[in-house]
C-alpha cells in the first residue's frame, strides 16, 4: 500500500485476516483529498478485500470493486453522508453505493472506469 495522509494500512486492509491492502495510489490521493475537503474524520467500514473474502461478503464475487484497491465503504450517515456524497461526486468518484436505512449506514465510493460507470445504486 502506498501511504495515505489520513488512513492507516490497518484501516484499509482486508478484514479476513490476510492483511492485504494493495490500494491504488491514485485512489488514495483522491481519498485523502476528500478527507481534506471535508475537514472531518472518515471511518472506514471496508477497504481492500482479497478475492476470497469479497466472494463471501459481496455479490460481486472474486472480482468486485474492493478487490481492485479502488473502492472503499465509509461509515457515514444522514447529514454527513450528504456532505460526503456532494464532494465525492464533484471530485469524480465513478461508483457510489448508498445505504442510509436501518443500521450499518455507509457510502461506497470507487473510481472504477469499466462496466457500468459512472453509476449510483442503493443497498
């Protein structure tokens, strides 16, 4: 993993215990810029995922956005989610997933360019 001003390797690594965190350097720069523009901490709920872990926790299987190092889920809700979303869209994040109902609210952000991008979806 290249370095990030605001996010540690532990925050961004796969949650299965394999400790992989090969985040894309350009994605990390955008993520740091987003954090800087918000001037508030961002809590990562999911960063990099190895293919095996991603297939267990996501319908995208072994090749989902999180396996590329160009995706993140941020634990944000309500007004703060709106702020994050507004800035992320202006910065050019291409994949935006929104879960703002019930428990475990978050925003998914990615910079994938293939397939159905740019796009927005809800969980």
